[in-house]
C-alpha cells in the first residue's frame, strides 16, 4: 500500500517518542505512530509529523486505529494476518516469518 502523505509537523514535545515515553505505539504500515491526545505522531527524518486521519465520510479516527466496518480509506488497513499462528491486524503484525499477502511491517 502506497500513499502520498502531506507534511504536517506535529507540535513540539519536551520528550522524544519511543519505548517508555508513555504514549501508545501502533505499527501503521511502514512506520510506528505514537498516539496521544487525539493525535498520531510519526517520526520523519528526525522530527515528528501528524499521521493520517481516515478519509471515510462518517469517520474521524486516526488511520492507525480506525475501526470503520466498511472503510474505503487507502491509508487504513483492517485486514487480519493470515498466518496460522497470528491474530494481529495487518497494520500491527510483527511476525518475523510472516507470509501474509496483506501485512505491511514497520521498517
């Protein structure tokens, strides 16, 4: 899945997002989003940008956590990993030996 993202710098924080920063981390395609206060921040070349919001008419969720049952947004991914030992969504799958055709793993 490829999407063109508009550059939207996130507000400045007194800390760097990462393990133990206190914000929930969600794998979203090829990157990790840090969720807080209704925002999803993703690292981009040493700074943080706002990540995408679902484009569906009746939804205003962040793409990283969108739960639309009939979602058509190109940057949301609701598929479930098809590996027999995994039940993660494709956008959050971390299987090291993943063979699922719809999973996208963080770099």
